[in-house]
């Protein structure tokens, strides 16, 4: 119950899927959790659910691609909870699934402004709080596609590769401030994003079987599989880990 006791944690894209899991697990282990998202109904409901469990959480509307919004929300969270110790940069979208030469500039930027710029902006504005706290942990959500390629969704793959190296760069910049920065690389997880990925397929059930077959364990992961990894990196148990990739992929990248 005390792995992140009295720490303040922000989870972007916190309302559903992996973000929801991380928000609940961090709260259960003693953190004051700022659930942030553009999904206000779901985010408020989750914050109320966490409070009903006897833990601490509040919801803030946050568009991670909007610098003014990021600056204001992080300031308000810091004021409300007395600082910020943990940032989970989880907000992201999959974007358009077309070959690179068919993607418009607008379609490309729609993904990059959230998956890359959002990580940059939230990191930029959380660093002063972590310096003031004497340290912190930033956990950036990448993907197996930040490690290997595949012939689909080019903007998504580019964005997740960027997040991986952004994490390493910031880990080196801020190690002297006792701020750790790591990336998490899930395989296919049973989340709304993956469910939406399957919907346009001619036979979604066959699509699911194909995704499952990509993992040697033979099935998709669950949000808590990633949530527990995030909790570990957020906690002092991971005090010697920075600039690293935590791969939680059912063996996908071992092939």
C-alpha cells in the first residue's frame, strides 16, 4: 500500500486503458493522483471511483498538445497537491494507417503533436517541480514499435521511436537532479486503442487472432500488465534505473 506513499503523480491520458490502470495502482500505493485527459466524463468518473476506494485523486482536463493548457494544468496540480513527483506521459493516439506517401502533412502532424509534442511539453513544465522536490520519475509511454518496425501506421511508429530517444536524452540531462526518465514498451494490450485498431478490419476476430499470434505467450496483454511496470518505475524500488526501456510485450520483440 505504500510503494509511492505521499508522492504526487500525474497520468496523462489517464481515463482509459493503460492510463486508467496506472492511475488506480498509483493511488492504491499511496500517491495523490492527478488524472488528466480530454475525456472529461470518463476522467471525472475515474477520479470519483478512486476516491470511493478511499484514495486521493482529482481530474483535470488536459490537452497535452496545447502548451498554455499544459502550463496551467501542471501549475494547478502542483499548487493543489504541494508539488509533483511522478509524471506518466501516457496520452497518445494511433493515427492514420496508410503508406507514408499517401499520408497528408496534417495527418502526420495530428499524431506527432500529441505523441511527441505532448511528451515534450509535459516534461518541460514538470521539471521545475521535480527539481524543487529534489528528484522525480518521468515514465514515457513508447511501444514495441519504438524498438522495431512494421508496415503500418508510420506516424505512430515514428512518434514512439522519438519518445524512446527523448527519454534517454532527458535521463542524461536530469540525472544530476535525481530525476529519472524511462520509457515503457508494451506489446498489443487489450485497450480501447487496440479495439479501435481492429474495428475497420474485414474480420476483426481474425485480426485479433493475428495480433495474439505475434506474441509468443499467445494472447494480448492487459492494462494492469503495463500499470504494474509503471508503478515500479515510479517507485523508489527503481532508483537505479534511468534512460532504460522497460519492455512488456509477451515476447513480441524476442522473435
